[in-house]
C-alpha cells in the first residue's frame, strides 16, 4: 500500500494529509530577519498616545533611573518603531513603552526606530498599557501584519 502525501501552504501553516485518514496542522517557523529600515521608509508622525501613556512611561523610566538600573548603554522608549522583516515584508510595531539593556550604535542612529539584534539587544521589557481585541494589532497573531507581541516576545 502506497502512502500518498500532499502538502499545502496557507499563510505559513502546513496541512498534511496522509491517505485522508488524518490531518495534522503544524506551524512553520517564521522567517525573521533583522534589517535596518530603508532610508526612504516613512514612519507616521502623528502621536498615538492616549492621555495616560506619557505619565506611565515617564514613571517607568524614572523608576529605573532612581534605582540606578539605567546604564548609559541602555535605552527606554515610548512608541519607537521596533523593526523586523517577516517573510520578506517589513514590519514596524511601536509598543507603548520598552527597555533595551544594551545598544551597539549611537543614540542618534535610533532616533525614531530600533532594529533588535542589528542595533543592539532584543528589548528586555515591552509594554502595552491598553489592549485591543484579540487577534488584532496588540496580539501574537502570525498572519501579516503580525501582532506587536509576535516578534518581540518569541524571536
């Protein structure tokens, strides 16, 4: 008896069918690269803060500074573009607040965006102060565009 397999890729999921007896769903590992944004990439200028975000972000940053836990090579950020390339497509997410323990480039190079691994460490802490509905921007969803937590928490 011959075993016939078919493999279909659908949004980076693999569906395996062996003689129509059993279907197995597995998630293919995402292809993520850490590349600097192109110079002509346009980041939005409009603020996305709500009224409570600036004081919360300031309190978090000040707490680290007062406790002497903010070394010169560390950065905290609010609504910075955190960049990655997922399956060949640029993804930029701007968490409400974050902390990176060590950067390897000048602060001027990361004025509005930051590419983990290329420009320094992966953010140690990433926070969203208010959440949206499941499966949308503030989620771990894997379909393009992936949720904010997809690549900052796993890769």
